[in-house]
C-alpha cells in the first residue's frame, strides 16, 4: 500500500472516530437536556400540587388566633364561635366582646356535654390572671352538684343553653391595676335552657359580663 493511500485511510478512520464522538456527545447532551427538562417539569408539577392542596385544604373554622371551641360543642356554641371569628376578622372589638360573652354562656351554662364537675366550660374566655381561681370557685359553686345530677338524671337531661339574647352592649373602662385602665364592654345577656328532666327554675339565666381588652385579647373580667 502506498504511503498516500495509507494516509488517506488513517485520516478516514480519524474522521469516522470524530464523527462517532460528535454523535455520542450530541446524544449525551440531548439526553442530559431532556432529563433536566423532565426534572424541572416534575418539580413544577409537584409544587403546583402542593399549592393546590394548600388552597383546597379546609381551614378549621373552630380555631383562631385567640380561642378554640369548647369540648363537645353544641350547635349553638358552634354558631356563636363562627360569629366570634367574623368579629375578629372585621376587627370589631365591640362585636368580639359580645361574641365572647355568648360563647362563654353556651360553654359554661351547658352541662349536657360535660363529664363531671371538674369539666368547667368556657374557662378560656375568663380573664387570664383569674382563670385558676374562677375554676375552683365554679367547681365548689355552680358546678358543685353536677356529679349528683349526672348520676340521678343522666348527662343528656342536664341543663343546655338553647338561645342567648343580647339586651345591650355598653362601652366602658376597666381598671387592670392602680396604673392601668383598659377598654371594656358591659355585655348584658339573658338565655334559655332546653326543656328536660332537670328543673331550671332556680338556675341562673341572665348576667352582665364585663369583657376587657387584655393585651389585645378580649376576656371576661367580671360577671354581675
């Protein structure tokens, strides 16, 4: 074989090798590019699914930044808690005070959802610094005979608030201490009980609740 033919054959082999390498490189680039696009599309799809799930996830309407609904809440309590949420969203302090008092009444004066006299309802609405004392007072006062009533009548026959009437809401002030006075509202309420085996003739059915702005949270500081 002449030197010229040998050189041409060598050059052809080199060219073929370069062509193969070029094709392999292009295919590798295309595969890498395709995999990258697939990852981006998959990631975007996953993020979109997460966003959709977050949008579609139902919010708990019985929890807000300040309160949560009471244990075994009645339908009336749920209704008033929704009113409380609405008032909070509107930043209507007077309406919040009214709703707080109504929620307290439906939780505190309802016994059909209680397990015993230790299960004092509505404590979250009482002025924070007084909650412990009020709970003890209630257990030895208004709630004192609950266990007896449960054993004699059955829980389902105990008192249950079925309606609350707002007789008036008056803006006032409340002395937190000797140096601090807070905005407050006197909420005058009366309520009715479900007819059942328990005699409600002597059970409290009205009161004026002084609801105080305690560091941005409306709380019941006094019950007249």
